[in-house]
C-alpha cells in the first residue's frame, strides 16, 4: 500500500525508532536517606524505583504498586516506538489503541489513589486506637504509682521493716503480700509499655512506607501517562498530515475538524439525530460532504481504493443531514426518506452515491458491493428491495472496529 505519511517508507525499511536514538527519557524515582522522594530522568528503562539503604520504602513501593501492573504492561509494550502507520486504517487503530492505553493508565492511577486513601484512613483509625490505649494505660498505672509513693513515704520501711527484723505478725505478712503484688503490677505495666511502644514504631513505619508508596506510584503513573499522551499526539499529527494530503479541508490553524480525530468519536453520541454540531463532523474530500469521524476515515480510505480502480473519486450526493434537511427531504420525497430524526444520515453514518454506483449492477455498484465491507461500509438489505436505493450505503461502527 502506498504510504500516506511522508517519510513512512524510510520508517518501514529502517531500524525501529528506538534503535535510532529516539528512545524516551525514562524516570528514576529514588529515595534518598533522610529525605522523602526525588524524581530524576535516567536512560535505560521506562520507570524504575530505587530505595537507598536506611530508607523505609517497602518492596511493593520500589517495584510499583499492583494496581498499575496491567496498565504498565500495556503502556511499556507501546512505549517502544513502532513502525509508523502507513494508512488511515492503521492510524485510526493506533490512535484508538493509544487512547485506550491512556484511559487504562489514568484509571489505574485513580484506583491506586483510592486504595492509598483507604489505607491512610485505616492507619488513622489505628493511631486513634493507640491513643485510646495510652489513656487507658495511664489510668491503670496511676493507682500503682500512688501505692509506691505511700511506701516510699514510710520513714522506717513501714510493715516491711518488721518482716526484715524477723517479725511474722499478720500486718507484716500483709505488707509482704502487698509488695509482691506491687512488683507483679509493675511487671505488667512495663510489658504493656513495651507493647505500646512497639505498636507506635510499627505504625510510624507503615505511615512512612505508605507515603513513599504514594509518591512512587504517582511518579510512575504520571511518567507513563505523559509518554502515552505524547504517543497519541504524534499519531493524531500523522493522521492530520494524511488527511491534508488526501484533500480534506483544514481550518485556519491547519488542522482538520475536531470530528476527524477518531478518539473523539464518542463525543458525537451526546447529540441527537440530526443535531450534531459541525465541529464534531469530519469533512470528506468531496466538497460539502461530512460524516462522523470513524465513518469519514473509513470512507476516505475506501475512496482511495475506488480511485485506483476507476481513476476518479467517488461521487457523493448526500452525507450527513441535519434535522431540518431530513424534514425537507422527507416532504419532498415521501417514501424515499426515513422519518426525520431516525435517519442514519442524521448520525453521520450514511452516504448517497452517484457516478455510476446509483445504477444497480453497474461496475461501480458491483465494486462497492464486493469491497465496501473491507472498510466497514455496506449496502443495507432493505435498500435492495423497499425502498429500492442502490445509491444508499451505510457505515457499521462495529464492523469498522474489527478491521
């Protein structure tokens, strides 16, 4: 197939772009001792995370969070610059794929951020529980402190002095039992204090790891998202150049209509039949004709194949119809037009052709019948019989998406 993109032939015959020194500058996310996280560009890998000795970055944070595994796998595979697309069909595929990868990476980032917020909430609850345990511990420790204070206030050691001198009276034995209880309570207090201190240290480590994980994950995802945006921008630019080369009308800024961008096709779905704004439609090489973006790109590709066969472009008498135009046609040609608001012309997914196609079983009609589905277009069954309209052809987005 003849290339539509200047320089694409060289891209096909030459080495991959990544081998020509066009590799992206990846990102190294590095945790420095005593500091949070620093981000710097390094050659050699898309995104890497590294923890310095002494930092509390967990293994999960260093390798990237699981939430990004699927999105990163796809984006890393597409990060290596591939052979430049050489047809409108390939450009459309690449643009749609790049958009899907960008959406997946963005969703992964949002999902990861939501999980981090949940973890931070759980950590906050643990901290509140620890504070409550500290207060309960203080209440438990106070009576013991009071008893020990009273014993220290006895100038001669109290009842314990009699025990030390050999006295085994009831008061002396009671004092000895109280001293034993005090020692046991002290041991419990020390054990609880050690447990609470260990819990504090554990929560502090979790908080630090959570912050490091968040910074690393966001840095990784943002780097990948920017790379995908750059890839998508490059594809759209190539698509624009191809459309201009094929005679599609451009605006004053040198860009085709917004509707020619296949990744924005879904935006036209928000409008009712026949009420799609001009900015959401893509012009065809045939003056005055326009369709929805995906249908237009497929039609332009089909038009090139038709031109090679018959030496001239297809003849178009009608394409997108506004609601007012549908009403006009409906009343002028009763029985040969759909009810206003129900026509595929109003969705930008149908054309009426001339130049021979309108004549049933002409060479042009037969060529369209044999080749149109290769581009996502077809002649509907009803148009063969009632009403009989050999000139009417429609685009099937589902069929086009499989090409």
